[in-house]
């Protein structure tokens, strides 16, 4: 029998199961939906669920159990996090030193600032190549999307994009800039992406495999 990690009941009319970035089984069901029918549904989907779980877990990045000593994925490499008695965040020789007070808050603040600088630089680079201009670049705290482009051509990147290698960051940047010309995921949109990044499909797969990065801090 499949073990369900979370149940979500709502006014939806259909039953669904999904596997999140960490391989957990999430069931979404209408309010009052009979448990027996859910169990029957899971039994019928068992092979698919197990395959998806194995695929997710194969690429899952270990989540931190504590900040001190954690190796944070960072632009294709890692930063060793160390908590120390100082008053400011400082970086050196592959180590990020964090104050004891408000440690996680200070870490996230540092990540947001660094992500904004990196994403602005990569966006400026690709804008020049693609001949488009976004109105603004911002950093969000999103945990379900790497980036988004608004109807006003403003692009937001999650600060967690900083955990990905630069070639995959570039894929997200090109993807969002292509939305300035095409506000959908039509064939024309993907042709636009492919024009500037012929190997986008491979990068897209790699980024999908690293979706567990969205769960870090």
C-alpha cells in the first residue's frame, strides 16, 4: 500500500495524486471523498507513483538539519556554512560565515542580495543577445517557480535560483526573456528559446531534476 505523506481536501471535483520535489506523495481530494476510493485510486496508480518517487529521490539534494556545517549548493559549487561570533556575514575561501544572532534571517538576506546581483547580470547579458528589454528584475521567495515574467515585462527570480549552476540559471533567464515576445508556452515561444539556446531541452531536464533545491531555506 502506498504511504501518503499529505492529504489536501478542498472543493475540487476530482481526485489527484502528485509527487513533490522530495518524493513525498500528496493526495488532493474533494471534501468528504471516501477513503476506500482513495485507496483504490492509489493502488491503481502504484507503479506510476513508485517510478516517480524513485526518479525524484535519485536527484534530491540533502536538506539541512542545521545551518552550521551545511554545504550550500551555490552556482554549481558549494559554500560551507559556518556560524561564528562575529556581527556580519562574510565570505572567504569557499566558506560563508554567519552571525549567531538571527542566523537564518541573515543568511536569507545575503542570498537575496547575491541572487539579485547574479540574476540582473545574467539578464543584462541575455537581453543584449536577444534584443529584448524587461522593465525590471526582482527577487522573490517563490518555492514553486524558478522565475516568472509579468504582463508588464517585469521578471522575478526566486533567490533559490542561486543554488543552481550558471548554465541552468541562464536557461531560466532566456525562458523568461522569451516571454516578453510570447506570453505563453506555444510552439512560437519554444522556437524563440531554441533560437538563442539550442540545448534548452537538456537544460530544462537538468533543472527539473534539481527541483529539490527549491526546498532549501
